[in-house]
């Protein structure tokens, strides 16, 4: 048998995965309480890129049968923060993060905090959107709707690359100017 959360091989009929600790009470695990639960298939359709990673991470937030925060780590969220949120279509969270980053002295701390809570923020975003889609009665298959509402903004890869190039140029100009000014200051002292 394969664990639906971490995709590791486990014993047939296992109740709990020995690798990730997820409860395996049914074939299509749910996340959340019974009234607002979402299934692995819905998450898989919603997440688009890299769904197995998010299924495994989301399972950590509902292990006890109720939804609760548990610290996880997301390198993409840590390094790219508001760009990662735009990539994952979390527009409001991205705007808030960008504004907070403009506060001097909080940048590194914010990267660390967002790296820890990023998966939980994405879980809450995905669950909210999936429940919104399910609230609208539809005789059609909802998978295309999940894919459209979720998934990723592929254009963010281009924006991220342009952003990285601009930041590299700005850092190079800034540090070369600083080094040149320090060099002039040192030569004045020694002469």
C-alpha cells in the first residue's frame, strides 16, 4: 500500500503512516472537520504544480482531527516570499507581505517567519477557495474550476527572473559605489 500523503510504501491495512505520521482512516483522506473538509483529490487539482508536497504538508495541519497550526518550512516561500505568494495566486497575502517588507529592519525576520508559516497560509488559502467553489451548485465536473482558481501563475517565473536581474544590477551598482567611495577615503588618509 502507498501512503496518499507522502507516497512511501507502508503495510497494507495500516491505520497510520510510519513515515509521515498521517492517519489513513479512508482511501481519500480529508483535511479539516467534517463540515468543511477538503479531499486530497481536490488539493491535487487546486495546487497544480507540486501537489504531493502540499498534500504532505497540509496533512500536518489536520493530524489531530482538527485544524491547527504546526510549523513547517518552505524554502521557496523563505527565499522569494511575496513573489512565491503571487506565483501561488495569494494576492492579498503577497500585498501585505510586500508592505511589511518596506519597514526597515524587519526584512530578514519576515523571511524567516514567512518561511515557517507559508505552507499554513497556502493551506488556508486553498481550503477557502475549494470550499467557495463547492458552495456553488454545479452539475459539471469541478476539477477545471479548481485548476483555474488554484494552480500557479506561470508568468511569475518571468517576473521573478526580471526581478532577480534588476536586484543584481542594483546591488552591483550600490556596492561598487560604496567600494569606490571607501577607496577614495583611504587614499586621502594615506597621502
